[in-house]
């Protein structure tokens, strides 16, 4: 499959897809690109501490082998594993690191796994598993998979689970529920800091002796994933910005995110943390201002853009997170689904009814189908897909309509810069084609 400039954009960003070990200070390392998430190590006087474990045991084993080249097992047993949050791409490789005897301490925040718990309590895990497979591209053939915008595509016999309870992750056995706690272990003094952001259970690990900060998914080389297309509860921007302000004040010499290459040097790390927070606050505040002016989500999406001095920064590219999705999420967070148009308060005018009338205006289904195909030929894929939706509303199983929308989605997906949206779109196109094939048998 050919790759558009948009699809290739994440791969052009530095240090995302190639497995490599980076030494970030005299006694800290991070394994980047070996697994879906980074795996960090701090070497103490009589042992090592692991920060996050990746997703897949086979990838974790390779990372551990790389660490053992600088910290032999005989001299440096694993004393502790720290989870920066409960997503399975940061915890699934833990059996590899917990296999030694005695088993290392496993640290996390007291609300570890909070996001998954909310889905489970609502009975929504089947939906979220399906949508997560879509955004991750797990159902796509290898030639169409490009990863998630901040990490390489990885596949395993184990699967593609994101939540701790779905993986073989070893659960934490040590917790803290304060703003911070001091962990003294392996001859090291580490501060565990509560830094809610992408998840409420997020923590950062601060190694003050060498000014190294492991920040998990509070930051990475992409505009933040404030609204993932798989769906999520509210990811609170003010709280996230407070976490960024807190860790910026530490003046770290090395900033190690949960994905992508680290940032090195005090000047760079401080600049990145401040600009990252500035971008989030800008989108939040501009959206709120527009809402107070009575603007709808559609209007705000057209108007709210990062200013040029932020948009040009590599680490704020829309590889994983998306500004438009963030705007819609902010609107929904504060006022819910109603956009202020009174027509949307009524349910007697359905999508099916609108589709019938659109088809009548076009001169019938054949005429509308012709218009949709013409739009696609002119590379107006979004309009072609919208017209296909009208046709599918009145005849949801017709092969011509299903294939037309699949063709349009292929074009849209291949030209989307945000990898999760691209993956979800291409997966939807694939499912439409599979539906046609099943009906043809």
C-alpha cells in the first residue's frame, strides 16, 4: 500500500520506531522502540529499578537483555518495578521483570487501573476492546499497520490488550495515595509524584541525584491524546496542566516520556514542558471562549488551531492526539452533547428520514450513487463517504454502497496524520469489505 506524507509523518519524527537503548544519565537508561511503550531502568548500588515494563513479554525480555549488558543480574537484581499508570502497554511485560526471586516490589498509585475500572463497572469493556483494536490497527494486515503515532506496530501471540486486567501483568503490591512519597531502595532515593494527566492514576518518578524524570504518558512527542478515538472518560486538561507545571519546576536534566525518545538538557526539558502545557491551555481556553460566544462544536473545530509557534514544534505534531477531537471533548465535558441548536432536541426527524429526502432531492438512489462516485474520482473522499451514508441509511446491506464507502474511507484514512484515526478509519473500511464478502458466500 502506498504511503501518503500524512501517514509517513510519525515515522519521520526522531526515535519512535527503531529499537534502541539510550543512556540518559550516569545511572539511568531507557529502552525505546522495542515495545509499544518505553521501559526505563535506574541502576543503584545493589540492584536496579524498572520503570514500566512494556506490553509484550517477548519484547520485555529483549529490553531486559539490553539492560543486563550494563547491569549484570549477579550484581544488580531487580529490586522494584514502578508502573507509571495502569494501561497494559506499560504493565504487560511485567512477568519478565518479576520472575526473579525474591520478587521485586511493584509500586503504583492507590487508584491504579482507575480508567479500566470505570469501563468495567459500566459493562462497556466489549465496546472498548473493539474500538481499541480499531484505533491500534490490530485488525489490519501487516502492510497497512504503522503503529499508533508514538510507537512502532507490535503484534504478539498474546494479543493487543490495553488494560491491566486483560494482560498477564503482575498486579502492584505497594501503593501511595499522597501527592508524593519517597522510595528508598537499591541504594537509591526516588520520589514518586502524583501527576494525573492522560489517566487519573498517573505518576512520575523523580531521581533527584541525577535530575532525571520518568514522566510516563504525561508527555510524549505528540500533541496529547486528550480524546482517544476508542473513547475514554474525561481527561481533565486543568489537572494535566498542573502536573506539567509541577514537573517543570524540578528543572530536570533528562525527561523520559512513556513513549518516544527522551529529552536531554535542562533548557530543552523545561522548554518542552512549558510549551506542552501552553498548547493544552491554549486549546482549552480558546474553546471555552468560543463556547461563551455561543459557538457550536463544528464551528469551534474550524476555528481553534494551535498558533504557528506551537504548531511547528515536532513534539506537538498531531501524531497521536488531535486538536479537533480535543475541542469536541472539551465542549462535551462542560455542557454535554447538546450543541445549542433546538432542532437537535427532537428525535422525530431521524437520519433515515433525512437520507430519504436527500435521495429524493438528488433524483433517486442511482443519481446519488453517481454523485458520490464522481466526488471520489475528484478526490473529495469525505463528501463521497457522507453521500454513501445517506444511501446506506436506506439500504444498509447493498454491496455497491458498502464498497463505495469503503473506498472513500481508504482515501481518508491514508491521508490522516493522526495514526489512531487513520487506523480506525482503515479498519472500518476493512469491515465494510468483509461484510460484502460474507454476504456473497
